[in-house]
C-alpha cells in the first residue's frame, strides 16, 4: 500500500483588522509573547506552495490552518487543499488563541488528517526535490536522534519550558533502556559531527535534551493521541494560554516521545538549515539560489532591528523567484 503523507501548515494574516481587533481584547496581559514578529508576514508564502508542487508533488493533502483569513491568491478549490479554521479542530475552551501551542498540540483532531503527516511552520520551505522517504521510512518518521545539554536549548524567555518537557520524558522513560533497545538509532554515522554531542552526554543518567533543527517535523497521528491521554493536564494548561508563555510545552513533547520510544528512522541533520532574517541576508539568498539544502527555515526572530524590512523582504522574494518563478496550481 502506498503511504499517504499529508502536510500541515498554519498561517496568520497579522494585518487583518478583524484579527487585530480580536487580539487586542487579550494582549494587555503581562509575561506573554505578543511581539509583532510573531504575526508579521514576510510575504513569501506563495513560494511554500510552489516548492511543494515542484519538489514534493507526491503529497496527499495540505491542511492549511487559519484563524479565518486566507491569502487572496490561494486556490481554495484545489483538490489537495483543506482549509482548516481554528474552530474546526481546536476545542472551544482553548479559543480564541494567538499562540501556536494549541494549534500544534491539537493537530490530531483535524478531520481527515493522514496517520502520517509533516508539520511545517510558515517560515519553512522546500527548495530542492524531496522524496517520501525523506520524511518517513518503513512507516516511521525520519528524525535526528542527537542528545544535547539542556542549557543549549534555551534561547530566550519565551522558549517552551524545556525543563517541563524533559521532566515528563525522564519520568516516563529510561535512558539506559532506550540505548539498549535502539543503540544504532542514536549512534549513527548519518549524524556526522553532531554525533559527538551524543557521545559527550552518554555518562549522564538522564536525558538532558535533544537536538532541535527547526525544520519540518514528521509525526504519527497516534503519537498526539497518546500524549493527550497520558499528559492531559500539562497540555490542557498550555492550550488555555492565549499567548506563548515561558511555561508552555509544544510539539517538542510528541517529537521527543517518538524519539525515546524508538518510533523513528535516523535522518541526516544536513537535510536542512535554519537562517535568521537580518539586515544582511546574502547567506539566505545564496542558499536558495544554489539549492544547497532540501529544506530551509527563514526565522523572523528579532528582525524588529531590521532597518529596511520591506527591502530585505523583497531580496528574499527575488531569490525564491529564481528557482520557483512558475505559478503553481495552488494559485488562483
């Protein structure tokens, strides 16, 4: 039987006045992450769809998650597109939400979602041909099983509460048993230089943390179902937060569950790379033009300091247009 793999991508139009009006009802709270960069648009979503059609034509379905708005150019009648509003799958008690956490943690509730799916952020792009086995192999998600020190996971105060996630993992799973059962999924030459990180963490009794590459993640739908059954209270608390907080958990929890249970097949970390959108984006442009990786992430984190936002945004669009200039069937 041919494996059906869906793609899931959330998107928000931060310029929508109706959405802004709704957000303003809740965003006066303290200690939440409601920065504009969480909702600002680099205006390159069209290249996500072009990349999928050009480099991953085998995708079964695209579930496009939205607060209610859709891009004016999107062909919503395309047979592969399923427009999913928040209220279509997120429980009512968690709505409205302006955090990606409830959006991510409830993905398994999307009607018609395949048992095998890949979750993208809207800043992640396919820029080179990919095959199904880049995401799943023998029915299992492809991932990079690399251990890292916990402190390397902290980037800012709004980073998900890694300590909470790791407490759940260490309470439930034995590091020793994991290595005994799946040694070659962790000590694997595909990881290259990243393997050194795992080797340095071997003496420690508990899991410290796992490498997060910030590229699309492959999931089994039943992983989310099991997480909700086993860790309902933690997920429920996170989903009730209207904005990101430092105490949230996110998709790392099901991702780590798949890792420690051995429900994955090793994948090279060099399949993709993350870049930060800054005042000078020559490295991003070069990567796109040369198609150096199969997938990239252009992270708009901290670009409030970008002096010429509109200009730099267009620089990225121009680079994409060199490899994805042809209009896709996803465009009306």
